[in-house]
């Protein structure tokens, strides 16, 4: 994920989308593959076989885009917006949904532009920013009739949770940024320092420009067909022993499913996500006044530990949890504690 990246490479692979997610035609990875038909307010959703309590719908985002939205958990639960990592899409996440339900929370997530069945942004390769995803979040919540919410972002989704805190302060009651990258445009130093070699190579391609990044990702698009059994190996040095130990069963199935879904339109979502990480984010972290918690494992080789230290120093009042013995993925086992604190921060009782 640039955050989950892969050593699995190969030729273009057609991906068959599991029936339990969305019944749409699969496409071979590339750039600019069609997403879903536009027009109308939404496409009628269907329940997931993996998670019968989850419902996927396609909603309109402006005149030229659609967003794939997943709504899971108790309908009377307090809304929790989950921002997935990179490259991932919105699919059922049992580990999170179960913990959320125990805390009386309803999980709402959506595939960011270019992932899953969400249309790419027309400016994705040029000027799109992290802050744009806060506007998409508001569109999703408006469609669902949701007002106030809590939010959690993991890895590439971490900056999106912070965007909601900064740009939707009248609705976002609290935010948790978990193993999230720091903004390259503001970071004191090189954001690649401390990353495993796979991420160093990817971010070097990002800094080299769009064409270089596209060539880099095109070689690695075979990762979109990864299975649960292949995830740990596919991550290479990005998954230290503690993360490899966690990548079994339910968690491995979730990560594989989310990566499979991310590649339905090829590399466009992955490319555009990567580019937003290194541009100005579109908001000022120092002006965030919504309660924020930051979570990071000291053994993380995807997002260096120094990133959360920088975020903690630049977000007023943020509470940082620097967890010994945990990595980028194993930290997901702390989700119940993360949600408990998030509820407290947001005054949701």
C-alpha cells in the first residue's frame, strides 16, 4: 500500500470481481478503464455475501463522477467513516466492523476516485489534493442522510481522516489517523527516509513525475490479483515479521479483497492516490481544532515512525500513541482501543 506495495509483478491480468462485492464487469488493469454508468442519483445497492449487514451503492458526485459506497453495521449506530489505504477499495472489513458494532458504531466507507467502481477525477494526474476527499466524504454522508460523524483513516487513508477534521469541523467530531504518512510538501526532511526499499522506489517514481510513476506501477499491477495466501510475500520488506504474523485468516482475506477491488480500473486510482500524497494537501494541519489521535507502530517499515512524530508536533492537541512491538498491519489488532478513544474524543456515549 504505497503503503501496501508489492514485489509481485507481471503482465496485465484480468480480475474477476467476487460476486459478494459488486456485480460489474471486470476490466484488465490499465489507465482510464470504464468505471460504472453515470446518471441518476444512485445505483440500487446489494447486500454482501461476505457481510450480509453491508450494502454497496453507487452515488453521484457532481455531474461527471460516481462514488462506490459501502454502508455496514447497525443502522442506528453512530456513523464512523473509514478511509482505506493505498491501493485499496471499499470492501467489507470484518475486523473493523465487528469492533465498531460493539461500540455502537455504523461503518461507512467509499472507494476513492479511480478505485473499485468510483470514477477517476479528471484532475487526478495534475492538481487533485487530499483535501478533495473531504468534499467526497461530505457528499457520501449527505446522500445517506448523515450529519455528525467520527472518522478513522489507515495508512493512505490517514491524511483523509485529517482532511475531514480540518475541512469538516462542524460535522467531524473526532479523527484517528493510523499509520498515516506526513505531507511531503511540509515534512522536515525526505519522507522516504526509513521506508523499506519498495516504498523508496515508489516514492522516487512519484517525485520523478507522472510518466515515471505510471511506468513503475504498470510493472507492478499484478498485485491487483494477489490472494490472501500471497499478501505477506507480496509485500516483501514492507512487511516485517510482526506484520507477516498478523497477515493470516480474516485480515489477510480483507487486504487481498480490498486490493483486488482497487484494480478494477487499472492503476489510475493507485497513481492518483500516490500523487496526492506528495502535493500540498489543501489544508493547514496546524489549524485543526477537532480532537485527533495518532497511532503508529515502532516496527512499521511502510510509513516511518518519524512521520507520526512530525504529525504530533504539528497538530495542536493531538494524542500520539507510539506502540512498541507493532508494525503497519499488526497495529490493526488495536482497533477496539482506537475506537474506544475515538468515541471518547467525540463525546459519543
